[in-house]
């Protein structure tokens, strides 16, 4: 089957703008739909971009918050103890938690700026996941990347890894390969295999199904979403530390009756939920200890190749409201020098 011709940029932008107007007009600050398509940078960042694309400067809008109802349950939360993990995070008021010393447990390095939520947390060798047992996908996945950690060790190959059921999850709440078979969706990594190639076991752990969510293949998982993953890896060339939180969203849309609904498909016998959107929230730390944040929301659908990633930048707080999570909660936002490429001011917060 031949590749469909992508619509012209002007048509794409017009369609997105109309959808945003409908959603915001109907529900005000309580809804957003997906609004990345109208987000652009007001001023081009002075810091060099890791992306190879040259994006013309555009205005970035502080859009209304996303739905306020979603919350992450902490009913079965287990808070890591300092004695067990070496994780010691000062109160948010102190500003910036110190960088863990060499030899600190990996969880202390990854979760330096705090946990977004505390539901069903599982620690792997090179990433942390909070698993959503009801939807059979992650709530969120957290990674800490550096230039060294993203290097590939000779002999490590994702072709040697297999998609596997996470046996640490109770059988009632597992997803399986059968759920994805013939579903029309890819098993989409939240923590990409390409970020964890120092060790074959690290790579293998990214293929656990507890790290997956159903994603549209052509035009998304194999294209625009992969472009975003590459973009984040390139950030390690500019920043000494890159902290990444990734996860699904279930956003409302307006139907013909003028009401807003949250609807999504489920697949397989285990009723694995198909998210409507996905997010990435990233903090980069420079050699001079400056901290910069970027946030992206992409719709789980085929996206034209011509659409730049900058179109999907969103205010970080809008993702927090939609996901029911608090990103980098131990990092005072006032300590960020840039958000989405713009110098920060108190009005941001």
C-alpha cells in the first residue's frame, strides 16, 4: 500500500487551530484537546538546538490547563527509604537538589528531582516506571541520560531483545503480546531501547510490556515519536544531565452534541488502553548548572513528516493537570533559566 501524501502545512495548521478553538471555547480552562499544533517559540533560543531542523521563530502561547479530574492513586504507594536507596531530596523551597555523588544508587540519580506520583513504582537497572494496573500501561517512566549513558556498547543490539510480559506485575493486571497482535497498534516504548544500549540487560528491560503502550505505527511510533526520542538523545551533547519523564494521556474532545468526552479504544483480552496522546517532559542541566525545561504533547495518530516538533511544545503545567502528576516537584520552577526555549520570568509560574 503506497504512502499517503501529507497535507499541506497550511491545511494542517488550519485544522488544528479550529479544533483548539472548539475545545477551549466549550470548556475554558478545563480542557485543551491537543493543542501542540499551534505552539511555537516566541524567540529562538540562544542555546544551540540539538535538532538538525532549522525552525523559524513563532510565538508560543500559554494555553489553558488540561482537565483537572485525573489523579494518580497512591493507595498502594511505597515510598523509598533513604537508607535503602541513598535518595535524599531536600524540600522544594531549597531550590535545586544537589547532584548525587558518584556511586549513588541508580534510583537516586534518576529521581533526583522527585517522583511525579507514587503508584506501583518499579525500579529497573536504568529507568523507573510507575505502572497503571487498570489501563495496563505506564502512568509514567523516568530516565536520566548523559552522553556516556547513551553510548552503545559493542555487541548490544535491540534485535537480541524480545517483548516480554512483566512477571513482577500481578497476572490480573498484565498485558501480553497477544493483546497487541492484529490490533493495528505498535508496542510503543516509553523508555526507548535506544537510550539504554550500554548493556544488553538494560536494553532487554526496555522490552518489558510494562514499559509499553499502544501507539499508531506509521506516522507516529516509527516516525514523529521516534524523531522526538532522537531529539532528546541529542540533548546529551549540550547538557551534562538530561532527565526525561514520558507517559500517556487521555484527553477530552467535543462530539456533535457539543459535550466533551474522554473516549479511547482498548485492545486484546486484557483490555489494554490506547492513549489519545503521549507526553515527554525534559529537564537539561548545563555544565554551568543552569536548568532548562521542555514539554511536548503529541496525538497518538499519523502526523505528517513536514510538521516540526516545535509545534507540539506545551506549557509544562498543562501536562501536569492532564496527567494528575507533578513533574520535577523538588525543583523550584523559579530556578529554571528557560522553558520551551524562552527565558523564564515570574509570569511563567
